[in-house]
């Protein structure tokens, strides 16, 4: 018998057991669009987000949890919940690198709230891990965004192994501590 949480887990499967093909682009888009919608609803509405559905890396999950909590603390009292998230004119590129092949996705999101909305571009790197598509990096580079301050401005993510780099993770954790102690 499985518990209800396990029954509700959605898996985004790759076309083949190993590697990626251009055929995985649509499924990767669907996964990233859902992750983005769940992210905005977690930040603005206080909804749950099941990061394990999208992310395997413990370092990236921890980063995202702190990011979501920080942004929720900033926006929770706005009384202007997210109604839906629309992605328009998304782009995907297939890359075959030494670290493995991956899909780079750019999703320009339009976040619709009761009192208006805003737009924000988000970048994802997606890989095939044992036939499951997973997000291996996630960056929102809008000016004054959490990632802008913590990870750096105007990045184009292109290293699928970045969250396995101990020095990088150490620097990011330090910047998160500094950011959480500052006022914006």
C-alpha cells in the first residue's frame, strides 16, 4: 500500500533510458511550466510545492526552499494571490556537453494576480536521470529578484553540474545567509 502523497507524484519521463533528444522538449516544458506555476503559488498564496517532483539535487532543493520562504515572507501579506501563470513564446535549446547533454529552457512567465500581474523570464536546465526528466538548475534573473541578488545578475545558466560543485554551493549558502539578514 502506498500513501496518498506517493500516489499523487507526477513523473516526467524522458523518451529514452539515457540522454535526451529533441523529442523530450515538450515534456520538459510541461514540467518546468508546472514547477514555475507551483513556485509562484507557493510564494504568493502559501501553497505547497513538491520540489522532489522536479528536482533531485539536495543542494538545489535546499536553495529553492530558502528562496521560496524568503519570497513568501516578503509577499505573503499582499492579499493579492496568484490566479494563474501563463508562459508565452518559450524557447528550448539542446546542448551536448562534457557534463552530459541537457535542455536549456527559457520560459517568459506572465503571472496573473487578482490586482494585475507581472512578467518574469525564468531559465531552466533539464537532464535525464534514469529516464526521469529533472531540473538541474533554475534561475530567475529579473532585476531585484532573489536570484539576481544571491547568484548574480544577468547570468545565463549553462552548467548542469553546478549544484554538485561544493565551492559554488558554499558561496551560495553564505550569500543566502547575508541576503536573509538584509532588508530590501
